[in-house]
């Protein structure tokens, strides 16, 4: 199943040919109940901000928390996408997620799509 929902570099979200994909990102804002703004590292280690990401109205995200999102690309060809599901990536107090680690995971998953 994991090879059917590949991890996508955030720089390629608008041009992905996958209708469902995964993305590791940090929530930086939830301006509306049904919308979040996230930041995710590209394979060049640059943080890309993706705004107006649609979510279920029942979902309350923790700002500055990392998540892995399962997303559905927009059917209308827009840049936007919809979060189908998310898993919080909890870290012990005082620890941070390594951007280099996220980038390495994305690169490995693009080379070995069967890796979850």
C-alpha cells in the first residue's frame, strides 16, 4: 500500500501525477477551522510554505508540530490539496525533528517506493 501513496517533495506537489500522496510537514498556522498552513523541506533542504491546505472541519492541529499527511490532489488542477488523514509525529520534550532526516527519508522513498 505504501508504494501506492508515495511521499512527495513539497516543491512537486503542484505537478505530481499521483492523486493520493504523503507529505511530512510542520503546521505553522491554522487560520480557519478547515484550513492550515504548513512548511515542508524540499530535497534541496529548503523549507517550502504551502498555504490554504484544506482539512476536515473537525480537525484541530497543533501549531509548530510535525505531522505526516496523507493528501489528495485537487481535481480542478489547482495547486491546493486536501488532507485525508494525518499522524502526529510526537517528540520528547526538548527534541526537534531533523530537516536533514526528513529530506533523507523523502529521497530514499523516491528511490525505493515500497519503503513505508
